C-alpha cells in the first residue's frame, strides 16, 4: 500500500482519488502527529465488508470447508451435461 502525507494528499486530491478508484489500490494517508487513515473505493470497501461477513459466519465457513473437502476427494455433486449447458448458457 502506498503512503502519502496529508499535505501531499490535499495538494493532489483528484489524482490520488482517481488512482485509488481506477487501480483498486488503497492509499494510506499519514498526518504529522502520526495518525493515519486509509482511502479506498466504495466498491472495494463493500467487497471487503462482504468478505468479513463470510469469514465471521461460522455456518458459511463450514459450508465452504465441506465443499472443498468433497471437491478434493472428488465425492461432490457432478452436474449433468444439460445442467452444465444451462449454467454456461450453451
């Protein structure tokens, strides 16, 4: 993560905001007293919140772990050709 001072951020606000939104890379802004804050796009923030929700939900994490286990052991559900065609739109 790139880091800039609050003065640099203020002077080039438009450039930094465009960089954060376009490249989907957060930017750490430091203040003279040592505190810092992070700038990130709203899309990235929402994606992070969704990820945190899944990681904190033990039921969802169990489903993911169970699915991974059946996938690795090749004992999971295998869709038919028709189902695959429906899924892929072919």
